[in-house]
């Protein structure tokens, strides 16, 4: 396990190969996609060609059969290269998004879909959150009504990443009204189906950072879904979704940590070169100490994130560690980016030095896919045993 | 055709090298190590020849510590077929490396050996030439193009005056220059496949080669720090300054 000792030979090889692949896409590439909003097509192709999208999927579908630890190494190397979330979010969904399909889909569904996702031939998007429910997933309003051949879905989804280009959509919708269910989180079903643009209108949401990878508001009007596209059992969708939450938290943590380290590298380089009052500003403890502090915070969060990944790979519950790593990792990542901007002085505010872009992107991971407050609620309730507060 | 490619584990070319405080060498503790870039070019060339159908098998050899196995795995992930690790913690000088390789070649009988022209740690640029002499094989050094044609190896070399093309009879030695090709990055499926490829473990003793050093390092020092220059407005100011410094 990477968290405690040295990396294994495989892990070193993976990290090295991803670093080399990412090194083809330098600061100018990402500054440009952030300006134009163009999808990082060349980067995604390079990652797909290298087989990186299949890191955590079984070999029978074209994957490498490795675990969350290795997937985390890949994603951390991506953000660390300076690709930040513009790079990570463009492939993140291919890497762990189809997990519910792999775990709960039937043989045909897997054989039909997983190889295409892993090869990059098809892209998917993930439609869970809705404007009126936020993190209260049991209150989702999108409905899937049964028809002779399957279901018809109507409703709205928000923050669906990559819907402009996705071929497929993994969508959760209510199949049984909440009041008819014994528990509020029952009656939700998961579907993996074609993103029919005649029935789904996807509108990008102008946002703070990561312009290259859009987030959308989806208006779903009469989407016909054959019953073969239902994942697992009807009504058990929420349970399936929960399985993917801990890996997602770990990946968000390491992605932010990677970005934080990239920001620190830029800040230290600048601090060594920038001479004011006859000496490099990096010789001043006022500059050194915040950078050193940020390094320590990133390193500590990194340990916890890989600890969580290692537990997950061993099949042990990692909820507490994954949540805590997400909280600490994304805060440490953001603070490192903020310190990097401040260390650059006025230049930190200029796009030319890239750290302001990192800082805008690092905000994303503090909010999505779960807020800091909900993580603290989880730890307070589930780890510390305090009464539920909401 | 069978090709042999020796690969060396060296300090990564991106690392800023630090001299040890006792000046006995450079600090290797906690430093990133990688395959010598010229050897990467050699592996890439062998793999390209294999992809063209001119080569059946690529054997990679590394002489070094246990961790040199990682370097061999990298070569296997790029497309080599099997590896030989000749394990030693000693610093093996080019002549001893060439002698060990001579014995390996005796066992493996490759028709072509592709080596990096030099390793970036000691920049010796000797092993390929010494090996050619020991074997009495033709050599094409500093190759910028390698073409297999009618049982011959045509090697274009970068020389001071331009380019020189040699036609070598097999078996032959080729050493690679920087512009021969751009090595590929290992893909994940190939990294996974490389895990299943065999690596034999040997020691210099198995080949009866004495690796004792013939050279002793007296002192290693950092290059002197270059002082900042001065900008001058015109030639007369330049001349005045040079005179003041006693340079002219």
C-alpha cells in the first residue's frame, strides 16, 4: 500500500508513465483551454490510448484490473502535471463513473458498455443532483414511469459534467413515489442509457473555473429507456450509488492534493527567482513558512487519502477515512493554491503565472461532490456517534 | 533477427544533481532514477524494427543493483520480450560492462546489439566501442538512422562535417544518438503485460568477469557558479571595461 511504505514497482511505473504522458500537455495548453473553453480532446485521446481510463476495471473488459490506489495515483499525477481539474474532470468519469455498472449491471450490459468506456470510444455523464434536492438524494424529483417496453423519464438534473459530449448517461430517477416506500431512499432506480439529445436538452452553466469541462443543467422530457437499460433491481438505485461514493471522495482528495503540489512548485520556483530588496523573496520566512506549512498539510492529507484507498482495495469499510481525506485534501489543495497566488504577489493575479487558474479550480473540489459541512455531519454522526443534526 | 539492448539505471535527467559533501561522488539518496535516455532510444529503435517485422526477439540486459529490475520492466513495457538482470552493487566501469556483455552475447547470439552512445551519469561513451573491439564486430556509432536491408544494417551517423552512412555486415554493434527517434511512453496495458515477461537474474561472477575498479575517483566538484554578466552600451565602453579588468 502506497500510504505507509514505498510504492511498488507497478505503482512507480504507473506514476512515471502518466507523468510522461501528461508532460506533452504543458501550461500553455491548459491556459488556452481555460480561455477558449475547448474540450481537451488531445489530452483525453492520449490518456485513452495509453489505456489509463481502464486502470480500475477488470481485464476482461479491456481494463488493467488494478485498484483505487492505482486510479488515485493516475489522477494525482494528472492534476500534479498542471492539468488541474481541466484535465482530471475530463477523464474522471470514465475512470470511476461506470463502477455501479460494473458492480451491479448484468453480463450483457457490462460487455456492451464497459469496453467502449475504457477505450474512450464512448463518453458518459452522470446525472444525480437536481436543482431542488441538492445533497438530499432521497428527495429527487425526476421520475421514471413504467411503459410496456421500459420507462419514460421526465425531470431536471443539474451539474451534470460533460453532457455536451457524452454518448451515454447514468441517471437516477424515482420509480416509486417516496410516500409509497418504507424508507425515503428506496424507490429510486439507476439507468445506463443513450443520451438522446432529442429528449434531453443540456445547457452549460457559466461558472468560476475549469471552463474546458462544462457542467450542465439537463431538461429531460420524455426520455424513453428500454427496460434492458435498468441497472440491477428497480428501487435499489440509491444503494448502488452509495458504493461509488467513497472512491469518488478519495479521487477528489488526491486530485486536489496533486493540484496543490503543482501550485507549491510554481510558488517555490518564483520565490527563488524573484529578487526584491536585494534578495530572493523565498529567503524570507514570511514567504517560506506558509509554503512549508502547506506542504505539510498536503502530505498529511495525501497519507490519509491513500490509507482510505488501500482500505477500499482490501474490501474494508473506508467511509470515515475517505470522507476525512476528502475534507482535508481539498482544503489543503485550495490553501496551497491560495498561498501560491499570495507568494507571487501581484503576479499571482496575472493569468501568465497560472496559479490563479489553479486556485479557481481548487474551489470546485471543496464544494463537489459533497460539501465540507456534510462531511463533518457524517463524521459527527457515524464516527463520533453524535445525534443526527439535520 | 534477435536484438540485444543493454540498459542502464541512472539519475533521472530532470534531477538537479548534488555533489556529496565529502566530494566522493554525487548524492544518490532519495533521488529519482530512470532509464538512461540514450538507452530508451535504443529500446525504441529495437521495438520499431520489431514492429516492421525485421526483428523477432528483443532481449534487454541491465547491470546494476536490484532496482535495475525496474529499468528492465520499463523496457519490457515499451515492447522488449525478456530481460536479464546482472546484479551487482559495485560501480562497474565501461570495460567490465563490455566484458560482461561479450559473455552475454556469447550465450544469446544476437545479430544486432543496440546501445546508447553514452550514459548520462558518467558520459563515458566507451562501452559500445569496447564491445565491438572485444567481439571484433563492425560498429556504427552515434546513429541517427538505422535501416535493415538485404541482411545489412545501414547506419547514418552524425559526424562533425555532416552525415556519414555506413553499411554493416551482421552481427554488428550500433550506438544511438539523440535524434534517432522519440521514445514512446509505456501504456498501462503494456505495463501490465511487462509484469508477466521473464527476467533472469545473474551476477557478474556467473560470467567470470572481475568488476573491480581500475580507475579511482579523486574528487568530484560542482562546476563553478557563473557570475552575472554586465551589459554595455557600445563597443568603446566594452573596450574600456575589458582594459580596466586587464583582459586586453
